[in-house]
């Protein structure tokens, strides 16, 4: 089943990677990431995650919260479609500005 997880995390290198790693430890597959907002010191991101059957959505929240400074704003089932064009635009922007 897929879920949309909204997290607020420190806006520093490696924070999103640490969250993705923690989610991977509970079997979640990151399908997409959307940066919703950036403010001084923090970023709000939406992650669409696929979780294997038999795993509880609570495990996603617990895993994200193991990363220092991360807050979970919401989690809900996700039945939408991922826009690959938008994802490619995001990756292009990262390549243009790797910092």
C-alpha cells in the first residue's frame, strides 16, 4: 500500500537521506519526494512511500522520528499518480545546483 508522509526536517545536507534510510529499514520504498516549503533551518517535504503488505503505517512514522530533528506532520493513504515529468524537472534542478 502507498502512503503520503509529510515531514518537517532540518534543512541541512544529509537530513533527507537519513530519513529515507530510516524508512528503508522498515521496508518502505520511496516513490517520490516533493519539497513543499523551505524556511530558515527547516524544510517540509512530502514523501510518497510504498509499504509491503503486512507492515503497519505506524512503522513509517516511528522510523522517520528516529532521525534527530524530524517531525511528522501527517500520514495518509495515497492513491494518486506520480508525475514523472515533474520528478525529472526536480532532478534536473538538483543537477544544476548540487549544493
